C-alpha cells in the first residue's frame, strides 16, 4: 500500500456518496460511506457501513462497524421500503423526500482519537466523546462521555480510559490539531511516554503546537 497523504486512500469495492474525507484518511475494502464527514488521519477497516455521521481526527473504526444505521417508519402501517422508495415499485409514485430529509438530519458524532471496535453499532444522533472506546459488538444507544470505555448491548460504561482531570487536560492539549511535521517530531514521545508524562512535557508548548483556531 502506498504511504498515506493528502488524498484519501480507498481500498477496492468502496461505495462513497455525499462524503468529505480529510488528509491521511484510509477507507477499508468494501466499506460504504454515505453523507460522512471524516477528519484527518481517521480510518475505517473492511466493510464498515457509515451514514449521516461526522467523524473527528485520528478515529479508529474497526471492520464491520455500523454507524448511523437508518430506521424504518415504525409508527406507520408498514415498515417497508415501498412507503418511501416508492419509485422502485410504481412509475407514477416518487420518493418520500420528507422522510429522507428527516433521516439525513439525524447525525451521529464520533470524536477525536476514538476507537470503535469490530462489529459495533452506533445509533443515529449519538455522540462518542473524544478519546472514548466502544468495545467490539457493542450497541451504543446513548452518548458516550470523553475518555470512557463502553461495552455491551445496550452499551454501558465499563471503565474510564483516563481519570476526568487527565481527560480534561488531554482535550485542552488537543494534540490532534498539531501539524503533520510536529506529530513526526514528537513521535518518539507518543510511543514511549505515558499520557500523564506526555501532558507534563507538552502542556507548556501549546502556543507553539496549536493553530489559532482549533477544529
């Protein structure tokens, strides 16, 4: 595979519609993205299915993940496609555009430096906070706080990835906004230091590291 760069790298058999992908983004084989905004350095592995979702930077989305699965009209007399994809069944009936507009408006949000495990499902209008982890096969129906690990069906908090004070400091540091060259210069510290040691070293370097306006 070529080195990642400013243009997103798409593996074979992807379906990408109405989406905006940042730099150093990688989309795994057979993945389907519809109305997705994906920030720099984020990726999804094989056969991920994402719809109506805004994804931050450095998100790690595992294979067979589903984010923003669409709903059928449970309050109507029928659940079936013929209600809103009517043009597929009759020449003189069009799509229910109001239904699709409401569906598209129900966006999910996935924060920076997150990890969505294999086969997890994140429901529409759910927010996954920065630094959070969703365990494999979890079904997330409610917002997940930053730097929290959730698991289960429905997903429940399992533990904190970082203590609240440490999480607040990490979000204030916002290393995900650092330029590409600065990330490279500090790669050895990312690899070797604990989160707390990393913060202690770089919290005083915010003015050097962070652009004037953060994403």
